[in-house]
């Protein structure tokens, strides 16, 4: 298998163009273009590791090529060449995305190869750093998914088991329960984490545009199609495509989507050329797809293709035990963003948060906390800082929530809640560290660090 890096050379002078091809084709898989239009067309058709472009080109200069290349999901290394070199042009080129700059009058092939290798190495190291940061995430990429209820612990376990596989996942749950966060966690924990995660909100697009958005179109395919458009499936090649609110797609798009799931191929609108893609599909909906199938509004065969693995996200009203942890998590995050010294809730404020039914789920809770932080005058959010509808739920905690309050009747801090959770998990697993860590949703290493931090090694 050919593993040479791909290189696009753009120069309007044929001798220069072909001379560079001949000099570099042993080290690279070389493509050539004589102007910006041809180069941009190749950039939309192929994936390149390096773009080497002249500055002076007919009609458009090399800066336009670099701008287009750097807008791609996987931008190549870009090196600008010019016979009209100046320090001002070099600075401008670097500002607009060029990775390096070389004067054609002083161009030496050995030096050019060295600069390309250095730029590729720098790009690779940046990718490795991003990947390492993901691997070092002590909560397995679930840092934005907060919850310790049995239902959410089960969700976390499914995510960790399924994420490394290529399985198609269907996420179902009410609006605001965190379906997109689950999709992001599945992508970040997968071998595709260094590739793009492309999101399409199906409900936001009319049926006439959705097919083009997903699969792309050719120039002239329909009125208003003034140029070729690369669809979301192609953009997500090698990575993950997340289709949110998939229950909204029309019958025609359902048929085409079914084919992509089965064959991993499709055609752009207005084209007969078959395109193959390697994409992991994750779909989400706040509708009951099984009911839509019964009503004849969703294809049964597509439904079964989508639900290879099914994740149900419980509404917040069914897991009131997660409300304090979520509230404290959002408080810490928003207070830091706003630069305000708000660190806790008063007892009656937390009681109201626990009692309220949260019809819009986690999203509504976050919005309520954000508004409360903005209004708060002290270091604790009080009942009057909360929205009026939430404020009205302060009349005493439900039985299931009493255990969330500390023994002295105050609201537990995040650390206190975490400590209680660890103690409970160790008690329930009879001291088995591995089982306790899995039950909580953290790594064994993190559990041991927490045991030391809270002086619980003797448990």
C-alpha cells in the first residue's frame, strides 16, 4: 500500500510545475494544477498533506488557495512560493494560514524537502498532543456528562463499551437531556477522535435542502447550485457523523440514508459518480421512533439499521439525585466564566432545584444556574436569584432527595457529595476498588487518588 504523503503543486509555469513534480515524486504522491480554480477543485476532490503554491497566478493569487485549504476539516501544510518575495508578503502569508514561505529565486530542492518535512512533523506533533490530552482525560471523555444516578451510570458504561467500536448508535431522550454530549463522548473515546465530528441538525433544514446538505451537489444540479458543494458525509470521512433529530427527515432522504448505512456509498445530487465513505454514524431523536414506524412515518428497515446500539437518556425529573451535582458543576463552570466568586447554594435554593420538575431537562437547569450567577450578589446563590417558576418549588424536599442533604442540614459541596458517593460505592461493592470505580464511572487510578485525598484508604 502506498503511504507517501500527497502533495499538490500549483504553478502557472509548466517548466517549474513539472520540474518540481519530477524532483519530488519519489517522496510524494504528486498532483499539479496551473491556477487557483484547478487547485481548489482538486482540494475538494482529494485529501492532501501538503500544498505548495506560487503566489502569482492567473486571475487569483496563491493566498486564495491557502485560505481554502486551511478551511478544510483536515487542513494540509501550506507553503507559499514567489519570485516577488518581500518581508511584508511573508508576514501576510503567515497571517493568512501559510505554514512556511520560500522565494523561488533561492529555491533549492533539498531545502524545500527539509521545510516540508519540518512542517509535516510539526503538524503531526500537534495531532499527537491533542490525542494525548484526550487519553489523559481522567473521566474518559465524559467530563461534560455529569450524573451519579444508576440510570446515568449505566449510560456511562454503555458509552465506554461502545465508543471504541464502529457500531451505529441511536440516542433517544427528551430535548435537553444531553444527546449531543453523548455523541461527542462517543466520538472522543473512539479511534476516530483525531478525525472530524460533523453535526447536522436535521430539524433545522427543510426537506429540499437536507439531501444536498448530507450528500452534496454538483454545480447546476438545481436552481441556485452555482458551484459544487461537498456534503456532510464527505466532510466526515474517516470520522463521525452525528444526525440530530433524525425523526424529522423525509421519506426520500430516509431511502438514501438507508443505502449509505448498508453500502457506505452515495452520489451527490446531480451526479452519477458513486462516492465511497468511511463514516461512523450516530443519530439522536426526541421522538419515539418505534411509534413513528407504527404510524408509517419512519422506515422500519432504517430504524433497525440505526439502533444497532440504543442509548436512552432519562429525563432529569427521573433522577433528582443528579440535580445537586449538575447544579454545582454548572455553578463552578459559569462562575469562572463570569469572574464571580459564587461557590455554593443556600439550603432553600438547592431544595427548590431538587424539587422542580425541569421539563426542559439539563439545558433548563444550566440556564437557570447561569441566570442565578448573573443575579447573585454574594458568594451563595439564594432562592431569590432563581427563576420564579423554580423558586415556587421550594416547599420541602421530596423523600427521595432527603439523602442528598448533608447531615447538618446544609447543602453538600461538590467535594462532600463526591466523598459520600465514593463511600457508598465501596460499601455497596464490599470494598472492591475496581467495581466501585466502574460503579461511579471513574478510572481505578482516579479512585485511588480520591481515596488518598479524602483519607479513605482504610475503607
